[in-house]
């Protein structure tokens, strides 16, 4: 009789645990997590137009890998340095078709970036697709990796 009670209790606990897992999996990441990532991405967009060391340093991870559509890859220091020096100069940036998927403490952000540029004093226009990987660090979302590709024509 004791074995039956133990087995029944164990089965009930297992069913309850599975139901809890299914419930949390069904609800997925909270909308507030996605909103927090979207807000961080928007702050980065604004900071790239009017860059300051402090704003950019708060938004990108120390281990940043920032891939350009032409193949060059920047670190945190070179990314921020190029923006501050005007080597990379965004006059305007428009973000469209953005999607955000939060997975644990990381987020996958995809969008199209259309911008007017003035890199090293040379006016230009760019339209690229971006894949960004954001990571929650110390309670805030930071860009960990970014890769751009040219839009197929």
C-alpha cells in the first residue's frame, strides 16, 4: 500500500511539473523583454546618429563583434572610435521590418536599415539587412554581435 501511495504521489508531482513547464513554454518570453530589447535598439539607433562615448559604451558589450556589409569587423573600441571620429557618420537612420525573438538572456533582432551617411565627409546612402544579437548583462540589454548584408537588387 505504501508503494502505491509513493508511486501515485511521484506521478502527481511529475504531472504537475510537466504542466508547469508546458505552461511557461507556451507563454514564452514576456512582451516586456521584447519591449526592453526594442528600446535598447532604438537608443543605439539614436546614439549612432549623435554619438557620445558614454551612450555607446552603455549599449554595446565589451566583447562586441560588429560586422559590416563590406566584410570589415569592428570591436567595441573601433566601432565607437569610428563613430566619434566621423569615419562612420550616420546623418539619418530608419529601421523597418524589425523582428525580435528573446531566447533566455539573449535576443535575436533583425531589421532593414536605411540611412543617409557622411562617412569621412563623403555623402552616401545605404540600405542593408541587419542581424543583431543582444545579451542581457547586469540588467540591461547590450549589443553583443551584429552582421550586415547588402540588400539584393
